[in-house]
C-alpha cells in the first residue's frame, strides 16, 4: 500500500506535521477539538493507492458525483443517518469544510484509470484522547458494487487508522438489514458490540442498528504488524 501524506505527493514531509496536528487537541479552545478556521490549520488526507482505486482528497470536480450519490435513495436509505438531501452549493461548502475539521478524515474513492469519484470513505468522530473513530463508507456507483472495491478501501482506511494515526479502536454503525457491510466488516475482524433497538426509521418502520468495533490489537493479530518499507 502506497501512502502519501497531504494531498500533493510533494508534501510528503509536511504530512507528518499534518497528522500530528490532527491528533493534537486544540488547548486554546478549552481542550475541546474545536475547529480552527485559519488557513494555517488546513489538514490534508493521505493519498492511498488501493490498486484499481485511489483514496484522495475531494476536489471541486467531484461535486457532480457527490450530488448524484448523496441524493440517491438506493444509497442513502441503507445508511444509519438521515439526509434531507444536498444541493451543489452544500457540497461545495462540505468539501471545503473537510480541510479544517480535526474530527474527521474523509477520502474520495476515485478510479485510478480516469480519476472519477465513485464514493467516499472516512474516519469520523475522531476522539483524539480515547484514540477512537467511526468508520463509514459508500460506493455511490452501484455498478461498482460486488467487485472487491469495498474490501480494498475498508482495509486501506483501517490500516491508516491503526498504523498511521495509531488509533486504539475503530467502530461503526450499520443497519441490521444492510448485509454487505455487516459481512465485510465481520470478515475484516470487527466484532458486534450490541444492537441499538429502533435507532432509525426507514420506509414507515423502525430499524435496529448494529454497533460494531475492532481494536488495534485485534487488527494487528489478524492483519499483521506494519511492514517496514
Ligand atoms: C458496503 C459496500 C462499501 C461494500 O462494497 P463492495 O465493493 O460492494 O464490497 P466487496 O465487493 O469488496 O465485497 C466484500 C464483502 O462484502 C460482502 N458483500 C458484498 N456484497 C454483498 C451482498 N450483495 N450481499 C451480502 N454480502 C455482500 C461479502 O462478504 C464480500 O466478501 P466476498 O467477496 O468474499 O464475498 C457497498 O455495498 C456500499 O457502498 N453500500 C452502500 C453504502 C453502505 O451500506 N455503507 C456501509 C454503511 S456505513
């Protein structure tokens, strides 16, 4: 797995500082993880080569792809959150806001062949003190489902979480009826923490949400220690 820090591969050295800053609570804001808004605080996400796809920062050119899958009920209805929908202006603001947010690292999933954005994967709700984060992903182009991309990008994001950010625990929430990510995360070593009863409402009925997690020790036992370059 090739990991390049910062959006521009040339920033490879600066990336160390970016990660360090991402993990350092902002004490000037009373110890909270408040979002700094000055340009100095811009964070990048690592560019990660996953074979047929690359994980990279979002670009303004991705807005149409985001608009399509963030508003597609086939995708949004299986997620645990609820969305009222997004305009292109919302998505432009969202892309910009990602670069200032210390509590999340969100990658665009782009095809290596033509750099088309086909989805997103992210570490959300990063708690810098506990060393925890929520993992969430969507491959927005349903034509790309079932081709192994999900496994590649989940593995890459988890490797990044445990090997680069040195998180202790990655957790996730999945609708009880959403089989693909439940099966995929189980194969990657996630365990079930519990079931949140009637935690979402979909198509006229309540739905249970499964809480899953994997610890760093479990990850390394299953997937091996970080390989030295
Ligand atoms: C979850 C998701 C990312 C999986 O991506 P994918 O590229 O389709 O998955 P893969 O092809 O890599 O398959 C990985 C594993 O997932 C499981 N899986 C994939 N499709 C499945 C299906 N239709 N039914 C049951 N299990 C399935 C299988 O265990 C598979 O392993 P296998 O290939 O050894 O059988 C994708 O389905 C998606 O984006 N879904 C919509 C959004 C969502 O549900 N996100 C997760 C909640 S945060």
